[in-house]
C-alpha cells in the first residue's frame, strides 16, 4: 500500500515539476526550500549540538497553524528547557510567521516531502522524542517512519472540515478496497488525536482512527496571545485620529479573486463615510500585485504598506516614500507578513477573508479577542462550528454578498452601543473557551515522562 502511495505521489510530483519550476523562478516558491524538504540540508539544525537528543518537534503547516501554536510552543520551551524545540512549517509564509513569533525556538525547518527517504533523513536530523502536529495534516510515510523509530506523533487541535470529510468520503466510495485499510494503517501509526470538537472526533473515528486514541481537547486558536502593538499600528492610530480618517476598516486574509469583493463592500460604506480608510491584507504574498491591480481598477487612490517609512516588526526599514497618510488615499495595501493582527485593535470594522468566495473562511478569533465584530461571508466551512457559535451569540455577522458587508458596517457604525455590546460578547466567547493548551501539555507530558525516567 505504501509503495503504491509513494509511486503515485512521485508521478504527481513529476507532472507538477514544470509548474513548481515556474513558480520558483517567478515567485521564489518551492525551490528555495527544496533542499530541506528533501532532507538534505538543515542550516538551523547544523548550529545545534550534534550530541543532542530528545527534541520536541512541532509542525505547523502555514500561517494559521503557526499563529495558533505560539502559546503551546512557548509553554513547551518553558517546561522542557533542556529539550531542543524544533518548529517546522510547509509554506514560506508560515515560516516567516514562525520566525517572527517564535524566536525562542532552537531551530526552524521545512517539513519533509512525504517520501520515506526524505522522512528518514529529517527524523535523523531532528532527533525527536515526540512530534506534535497542528490540526490534521496526515502524511502516511511520515507517520509510518516515526512509528518505526519509536517516536510518538500527537495531533493537536485536530479538525475535519465539511469539505475535507466530503472529499474523504468521495474517494473512499471510489476505492474503499485500497484506501480504507491504507488510511486505517496510516492513522494507526499516530499516538493520539486531540480534536477540537466531538464532531471532528467522530469523523476521524469514521475514517479509521483507533477510537481509544481520539479525544476532544478543544481548539488552540482560542489560546492565541494578543499581538503586541507594532510600529505600523501605532502609526495608523496616530494618522487616522489626527487626520480624521475614521472609520478604519481592516479586511484581513483576503484570498484570490476576493479582492474586488472587499473593494465593493468598502465602496458601499464610502457612500455614507467619505473619509473611510480600508486596509486590505491579502492572505498570500503572491497576491500582492494582483490586489494592487484590482485597487487600481476600482479607481481608489492607494499606497502599499512597503512604501511607508514605518519600521517593520523586525526593525528593518522600508522604502522612505511616505511618512504620513496623503490626502485622498482611501486604501492601504498591506503587502507585508505579520502585521495584520495588530491592526485589528484599532479597527472600526473588520472583514475576515476567504469567505466571500468558496475558500472555507479564516480564523475570526483575532479580531474577536480585541472586542471587534467579525464580519464574514457564506463560505466558512473550515471554521463552521466557531462561526456558527459567534453568530448565534450575536457576536459576529455572516453576510451573503459584499454589498451586505458594506451595509452591515454602516448599521454597526450607526449604533455604537450595539457594536460595543457585540464586540464585548465576542471577546467573552474567546476568553471562556481558553484552556486547550494546558490540556495538550498534560498529554505531551504523559508521553515524555517515561522517556525522562528511562
């Protein structure tokens, strides 16, 4: 089974090679981290002692997982200072966030491609005592080789979205004779699955995970620490107040082809608030230029964040073109990574992207933790339970169209008492749901304790 899986993924990789080469040459993706993903070279690991053992390997796929794992990573390092903490990601943006938010990690690497020879090299290089995987990224060869090496793999904050579950069911319906035993074997190599909800747990059991290893443990995203004020957030707050550029709308994690929809929503708001200002934050760096073109097509005057003479969180300087908000600028394109969350604190209105197109939505907890009312579209499959809970508690608003989003902002701004009440409820829901991190620590401690005694 594993040979056939490896063969099929190798054929797929071969067919996709031209695409990867083009993306690597034009956008710097894939090729820049290929050596690490193949298991050949890990510059960060080379800085550590060769005699080290018993590392804690924390894997966070991309931006969302990296952000939600910060509190857990920090507590792991505090609890086990003698153990190297190795953090891996799959995407470049996830790696950027991890480096910014987890400077205490001993090393940051890219997760290996799921072929046995890559996985074996990675396991030898990291020397883990345990592997902790955020959410439910299932890589059969990795789990198999970890099991063979005696390394427990624990999935935390696991979830199976409606879309993913439907996809699993579709493929199981087509090739159950092969896929079901293969999936059962792969899932059987994991030590524990700590899921976000009972629905997620039940779905995973149905897919073949050993029932006794699946438990509900909550969602780590509720434990995310509020980001500190950034130079950009401080600059924005000063500029919008001094120049009376309220309301400030932050459209975060906007995905491909959603940019014009966010601009339509903002245009509706401008009908009543001519001095409104929009910050548009594309989810991925490769969308920055496309987003700029959409803004130009909308005839809105704009600037890119990288044109501001405001230091980046790292302390690096940007292009020294604009030191203040020019008259007439209506849109700021946030073409940097790691600064979005701090802007929610000063926003008057929020839109959570990935939801007005069929993308599954994104995390609403960052604006909610700042007592802001999350507004999002109909596509929230990846955060279905969370979004439904907030809407039912009158702590968020789900809309069907960009025009509805603009009208919602207008209505909330007309009723500041209602907006404040909804924001307070959103913040309370976040605070009441914390605690998953401590429960995960207990599970990890139980698996590391026997190794410590030995």
